[in-house]
């Protein structure tokens, strides 16, 4: 069971990026998925999550209205569309998956993690 995140890069404030996370394993395609981010010296921070069927999403207050999570279970993929990026969005972004039905903002609830992709937003 693996998650592969991609799509990070260096952009300017106000730009957009779309991160992708592709999973292996048919069961994983139905798991609750989430995106977290982390900067050096700080704990991993919840960005947003999406339920197994994609009908429920939750976002951190800091990204509400700017970021959107979507998924396609047939492709075993989840995306994080990031608009109106700010320098404070700079971090390594990780996708994660859990068997739990509920979306949790705690990184400890997620069993599977991707390798991370760097997002850098310049001012």
C-alpha cells in the first residue's frame, strides 16, 4: 500500500498549484484521505480531508475558500487544488489515508502516508 504525491513547485503569491496523490491497492481507493503540511521545526498541520465517497470535505480555517480537495476512486487519486497561494502556505505537503470513516485533523489517525512534495510560495 503506497501513496505517491506530486505537483509541488515554486510559485509566486496569488498563483495556483494542483497537488496529486495516487495510491496503490484497490482497498486504499475507498479510504478517507487528507492533506497535511509541515515546515521545519513545526508539527504536521492538517490542511483538509475528504471522505471515502467524496461527499464530505473539511478544511483548516487557514485554507478555507482557497483550497479544494477532490478525488476519483476509480483512478485511486486525490487532488488538492490550491488557489490564491500565500507565502505562509510554503511547506512540504503530504497526502495521507485512513481506514476510519471520519475525517480527522490529527496526523496520528492516518496509517498511510505519501513521501511529501515541496510547495514554495514567494512574495
